[in-house]
């Protein structure tokens, strides 16, 4: 049985959109920190999607190296379904803009003295 991922509820447009830099900057107080948060979250989403894809393929094949024609057709349908999903960077950006992303920065010890 397939596990649905919550990003389907985000109502994310699968196409690239222009974003207001000021909005990104206001979330963390630094544009580069905002981009860093989005980047790390996109990597997490990509890893989750890859694991879900591998789990589905494993469930269909049952660990067997022999693939029947029906299995190949099913695997191709699953691959197309995953290709049609929005890219992880778009999903991460949407989560970030909707305040659904948690982040924290660990300050270095010497950095407080420099301020």
C-alpha cells in the first residue's frame, strides 16, 4: 500500500514562480540564511521521495531480479507519477513561505564576541 506524502496538500504549482526577495529576507533576517534553510529542506524532501520510490519498486518486485512485462509497466507508471510531482526546491520554498518549516541556527562561540 502506498504511503501518501503530505506535500500533496500544499497545493504547490509545479512551475517556477518569481518570489519577492523581501519576503524571503524577512523570514530569517538574512537572504542567504533563508536560501540555506530552503536548500536543506529540499535535500530532505528529495531523500524522502527517493526512499518512497525505492520502497514502491521493492514492494512490486519483491526483491526479485527477474521482471515480468506487467511489473515493468507498473514501474514505468510509478516513475512517470514521480516525475510529474513538483521539484523538491519548489516544495521546500512553498513550505518555507507558508511557515511550515522549522529551523534553527547554532551560533559559534566566538561570533557573539564579534558583535
